[in-house]
C-alpha cells in the first residue's frame, strides 16, 4: 500500500461544488418555457448538425465497467489540489494490479501474427503505464525528511527510457487520444462548459477551441491514428466485443488500486481511454460519429485530462530523453566521488 500520508485525496466541500453540476439536465429551463409561452416546440434548435452537443446527458459508456448513469456515490474532487505524482504506492499490491491487467486482459503480443486490434489494446495500456511512470519521475519525493520534491531521472530512465517500446507506446496512446479529441471536435466545441464561474467558463471554451482547431497541430499531424483500419476482418464485430469486455475488466480492476490518489488518476484516465474508444468506434458506415452519439460531462473531463497527462509525459520524455543518460552518469559519478572521499 502507500507509504505516504498525502496519498489520500481531499474531497471538496459542498460549497466548492459547481452549482450547475448539481442540477441534472432536464431540457428547457423554466425561464425558457415562459419565453416560448410554454411551447417547447417554439424554441430554436441551436445545434449545427446532427453530430453536435444536445446538452449533458446521463449515458453509460460501453467500454467501462462503471455505470455512468448512476451518480449517487460521486464526490467532487479538485484535480489541481491532487496532482498525479509519486505516492509511495509500490510493492506487491501495485504489482498485482499491473499483472492482473496485462496477464488477464491484454497480454503482450507474442508474435507478429496477433491481430492489430489486440496489439492496439496492449499498446494503449502500456502507453498509459509509461505515462504514469513518467509522472512519478517528474514529481518525486527526493528527500522525505526535507519534503523535497523534484525530478527523478534515474527512475525515468529505468522504468521508461531504457525500453524504446514503452516510449513508442506512450506516443501511440497520445496519438490515439488526440485523434479521438479531433474526431469529436464538432461535439466538443458545442459542449456546455458551465461551472457557474463565467470568467473561467469563457476561458475554458476558448482553450477548447484553441486545442480543437490548432493549425500547427493539424498540419503536423493530420491523421494521428487511422481507426478506420480496425475491425475490418470477417470476425470484426466479435473481436470488438471481446476487446470491449477486456477493457471493461481493466476498468473494473481500477477499483482495486490500494492507494486513493492512484485510484483517482487510474480511474479518471481509464475513463478517458474508454471515452476515446467510444468516440473512435461509435461510427456509421462512413466512419462518421453516429447520429445518436453523446458524451457525459465526466467523460469529457476525463478525456481532456488524459490528453493533458499524456502530452505532459511526451513533453518531459522529449525534453529530457537525450540528456537524462548524461545527467544520470554525472549523478552516479558524484555519488562515487562522495563515497571515496
Ligand atoms: C492504476 C495505477 C495507478 C498508479 N498511480 C500511481 C501514482 O499516481 N503515483 C505513484 O507513485 N504510483 C502509482 N502507481 C504505482 C506505480 O505504477 C508502480 O506500480 C510502482 O511505482 C512500482 O513500480 P515498479 O518499478 O515495481 O514497476 P511497475 O510500474 O509496477 O511495473 C510492473 C511491471 O510491469 C512491466 N511494465 C512496466 N512499465 C511498463 C510499460 N510501460 N509497458 C508495459 N509493461 C510495463 C514491467 O515488467 C514491470 O516490472 C499506480 C499503480 C497503478 C496500478
């Protein structure tokens, strides 16, 4: 289990919980009804086309084990007060979770013969695992007695950089999620970012637009991942069901993570991945999003936070990758010198 007391999560008090989050979406507001003389059919449909946002709904995600329509036990947590970082969660408990995920649900592909869909599931999980390790290395408790936090480059090297495949999988997961976000651009642009704080909400809308229509990103990476190539074989539908079941198992395993903060980030990021899978594979024959496509507010929150976590990991790996070995050499040289003197 965790060694650190601060691995626990602080839930926000009720007065910090955004008012609009408390009200379930129920169609037109009373003011709107008065304005339309009580006739819902008189309201203007502001949706731009069939793909876009129609208000937050309670909808279950077929890729996850939780019932997303049941919000009874949910609490509100400020993620900025609970950053993903080193928690001291190590040993058998953590290892058992990773073992259960890989061995039972997404074994590493033994040969090139394995179908690309199963490879993709393994890579997605391995990429997420790399990202978690990168965040541990990025924000590590270097000296417990002095409460000194900082980068742990040896850990980054030993757990991620030393294995090119783990770095590749991190990029794979990042591109997969980026593709999902850009595919749902119409929907995400129209979504209602309303927390009751108008300034913050405007900023969020503007940031979402900047992300969705970033020219540099679009030209550097026009198609980050080509999901249309998956499930094309004869047994495509059965394979999709099988992989969906495996991913649901992985999402259920997250409830067994024995460290509260790790569980929070584990569940959030797996929901983010489940949301990316839902976006990429809820399509019609033309590979466009289904007309009935809808996301829950929590799915959007999870998706965007996952993209943030992955892009921060990619950035740290990119910036420190080449220099880390040199720094580690210098660090071990100075430790040796200290030992000798
Ligand atoms: C869902 C979840 C979230 C967690 N979040 C945190 C957190 O926020 N903070 C924290 O301090 N700890 C967290 N942990 C614990 C952390 O991931 C490690 O398990 C722990 O630090 C012990 O690391 P380890 O060196 O034993 O190797 P682990 O990271 O536990 O890896 C176990 C085994 O998996 C394989 N492996 C490792 N990386 C990869 C990869 N990228 N792809 C494929 N295989 C791989 C290797 O064979 C390795 O021996 C979390 C654990 C889980 C299960």
